[in-house]
């Protein structure tokens, strides 16, 4: 039976990958606040002490020891939702031979790896007769950013993956959505020292129609919404979360 509140995750098993990066922790916390059982993947959890410290700090979240997509599928079992929180450096890389390796690395991290995880998880999701994949991508491909082609192209590939997998998996009642942020405050793409400089921050915010950066908590709340039953008729969409920039 669906929960009375369609935003309630009501014990649903939700996976958040790379939880210590980008918007991972805010997404996990927001899902847990909505009642989800949140499973958190991160490479750092290979260390038992790190896992124990994470449990103490975030008692409502479960850290996973998985190292490969197959390990991840084994540890999670069937999921209501998997949030692929993929991040990768976005260095300035003008078109030149040196940028080719940047493109390969970005494609591996931002498209190949989440595809591999989805491929391992989909069988169990089919067995439970439905579920949801949410790919954290970027709004950058929706407009393009000069001199950042490797990063932007890899994010664009992930956006295309969302569109294609949504059509492929719809018959199994597996929804696929892209969450495409830009201008979210946080050290992944906006180091603290950058945002602490009023002039530099003002220059960044001048590009945003809403005139400010989003908080990580706002991004987390949006991801919890996408994971919830309230978004169950949404599939194949790549949703910009960029304050009107895209």
C-alpha cells in the first residue's frame, strides 16, 4: 500500500553512491528524514574504522563495503531507488591532444561507472517489480561551457543514458531520472576559499538568474523528492537544478 503522504519513503531501501562527495550526504540525510533505510556506498568505507566512524556520526545511515558494481548488488539486494551521486573534477581543458585523456577519464567516472552499477542492480529491481534510478548529472551540457568539453561531454553522455534507459526499463516499472545541478555550494566544485572571497562569489552568482547558489540541503531535498512515490510518474526527464541558468 502506498504511504498516505506521497513524499514519505516509509522504510524504502535507498542507495546513495559516493556518499562523501558532491551532494551525497545531503541526499542520504534527506531520504532518511523521509523514512528511508539508506545504504551508503563510498570507496572510503573499505577501511573498517572509517565505516565505524561514519555509523557513529550518521546513525540513520548504513555504510557499505562494496568495491565493485557486483559487490554493490550483492550488499544491497533489491532497492526501491538507487541515487548515483557521481562527481569528477572539472578542470579547464581546451581542445588539444592533452584533453583526450581528460575526456576518457571523465567518461569512465561519469557515464561508464554509473552504467555498470545500474547494470548490476537492475535484475534485483526487476524481481521486486519496479524501482527507480536517479543519476546525478549536470546542467552544464544543457548549455555548454567553453574550454570544459571533457567534463561537459561526459555529463551529457550521462544525460543521454537517462533518456535511453528510461525507455528501455519502463516496461519493468523502473523509472530513470536525471538530476542536473549547477551552482550548488560545496567544496566539490566551489572550494571554501573561493566562496569566502566576496568579489569572486558575486561574479559566480551574477550568472545565476535567481542570484544565489543553492545549498547542498536544497539539492538533497530535491533528490529525496525524486526518490519518493510523489515522483513515480516521472521518467526520462533530466531536471535542471540551476537557479534558472539552464
